[in-house]
């Protein structure tokens, strides 16, 4: 079996970076390990450059077990951008609340490697290896604050539920293999066209939806999200909500739209129902939340529902909508969680009530949080509006009821987002002392703000790139 190393340069570079950080951290004195964050940041930027430079490279290697096309390259770039923003924007938060720089930064890199391997998987084994590398890394990261009861509780819950979902997914993959006689995605699709399947395939299909539904925190498989989002370090929560979710949606598309399109009538309505449930449950339960991380957790469930709309379309326009929305969602979510982490560093609280007067104490942070939340709500002239437009337009002909539900739930989300805005801009602060933001936090907030506004006004370039990537997915 020949290996085309030119197709896996990004993966090789990322693996070398993770091992280099870990090895270097063992060699240098403990007092110098804080600098590992800068090494991780520089290394991730270089890997991102390699991924962008490798964009024209397309093909398959390892006998079809590894697929590199514009579709996978796009999601790799999304995952790397999320990792860079996490490492850069949360450095002060990590120094104050996490520590253990050697383990933290190397695990972040290996989690990113797991995402990238999963995104390019061309068979069930590669998919599961990448998924487990990502999941195990996140289990460690969620429970990283060993001195915090909430973090340990979140880690244990994530360990148990992630293990259960992985078992369900693995069993589903084995049933699909039993029904089709192959583990390669392309051969599974051909086998279904040739008439393989039956009840065994349908049961496997249902288990795949359950297992992957957990990874994207889609209702009713979202039960882990609120506790894990609240208990995990905020930097880990941000990475879990962006990079992990984007990679999981990439593999959802690869498995269902790519491999199981021959039995589309059996899973499209089920995915549509899950999308509807996610929008309903996520938005409605977010309303009474008093902790901003829990509120954003339920908001993330709702966002998963919006993105699943593109999978329901099972078309080039639907895949394009998923890709566009996944990219802009990274910046909106990173902007919001960067504010949450920065504020926690100053006031040691994640309660919404304690954000009173934030507009007076930290005007930039309050403005960015406002813009990012309104973007997630789908307000015009912001990137979230364009993303939802692409997603809903892809299904407007066949699933108008889902479009109407999505529009109604988007209006509902404005209500609980504006609750936070009112606290920040209307209420008087208990302590009027200005909150000074570190340079890295300020730059991250400006990037999130700039991308969210720019792509809301001028989405053309990203739209064309996403369309090209979606087209490559459907081109043999």
C-alpha cells in the first residue's frame, strides 16, 4: 500500500508539533514552561500555513482510507483557526486558572490532530481512531482543573457519556459493515446502490445518528453540554464548542450525505426532527439560565440544530451552508467565550447578574459580546444572518416547516441574548473600576468582531470558497 506523504503534510506537522511541545516541556525547567504557549501558537500558525498552501492537493491515500479534498481541507482550516484562537486569546486565563502548561498545550495540539484525522477519514477505522484521539484529549482537558469540583464533575460526566456514545457509534459502524461487507465510505455507498442493506443497515444507521448526535450536542443527546460547558475551563469550553463541533459535522456529512445517500429516505426525516428538537430545546431552555456558560451551552445546542438543516438538504447548497456557518460560528463563539474568560479573570464569576455595567467597565468586551450574540441570533448585517440564509434556502422547497421553526426560534434567541445585553448596558456596576484587557485578549476580540461584521456585509469570498469545497465533495 503506497502512501502519498504530500497529502498528509498537515497531519505530520501537527503530530511533530505535539510531540515537540511534550518533549521540550520535559526538558526545560518548570518555571520556563509558560513559554510553551508561544511555541504552540507559532507552531499552529505554521501548520495553518501548510494547510492553506496544500489547498490544491487533492487525492486519496492508504487505499482510500484517507481522503484529502477541498471539503476536508476547509474543515481542517476551521479546526486550526479555532485552535489558534484558543491558544492566543486565552493565555492569561490559562496562566491564572489552569496551569500545567506542558500537558495543556500538548493535549490541545493532539485534540486538533484527532479532529483533522477524523475529517479526512475515508473508512470506519480511521474515523474511529481520529474521533477517539479527539474525545480522549477533551476528557483530559475538561477535567484539567483538578482543584475545582465542578471541573472534575464535568470530566467524569463527559468520560461516562462520551464512552457510551463511542460504544453506540462503534456498534453502529459494525452493523453497517455487517450489512455492506466493507468499511470504506465509497464502497459502502456503492454497496447500498447495488441493493445491500436491510434491517441491519437501518439499525446501524440509527445508532450512527445517536453516536454522532452526541458529538455535535444535538437534542436529545445534549445532556452533557450544560454541565461540561460550565465545569470545564472556559478555554476548553470554547474549543469544544467550535473545533470539535465543526469536525463532527464534517464527518456527519461524510457518512450520511456521502455514504448513506442511497437510503436517504430513511434518515433525512430523522435528522430533520433532531434539528427541530435541537432548535426548540436549546433556545427555550436557554431562557431561564442565570449562568452565562450554561446559557451559551444551550445556545450551542440550538446552533447545532441550525447547522443540521444543511445536512437535511443533502445537496451541494446544504453542504455549502454547513461549511459557511461552521466557519463564522468559530469567530462568534470564540469572541463570546473570550469575553467570558476575560471577565472571569477579573471578577471570578460567570453569573449573568455580575455582568452589570460591563459596558462602562470594559466597552470593547461588552460590544464584542453583543455583536457575537446577535450574529448567532441571525440579525442582518452580521455573519450569522448570512449563514442561516444559506442553510434555510437549501431546504425551503421541501421542508418549509423547518424553515419557519428556525426563524421563530431565532427570534426567541434574541430574547435571552438581549437579557445579557440589558445587564451589560443598562444596569449600574457594583464596582465601577475599569476592567483592563490584556493585549492578546483585545486582539482576539477585534478579530472576532471584524470577521463577524465583515462577512455579514461582504460574504462573497468565503461563500465562493465554501461552494468550491462543497462541489469537490460531490465530484468523484
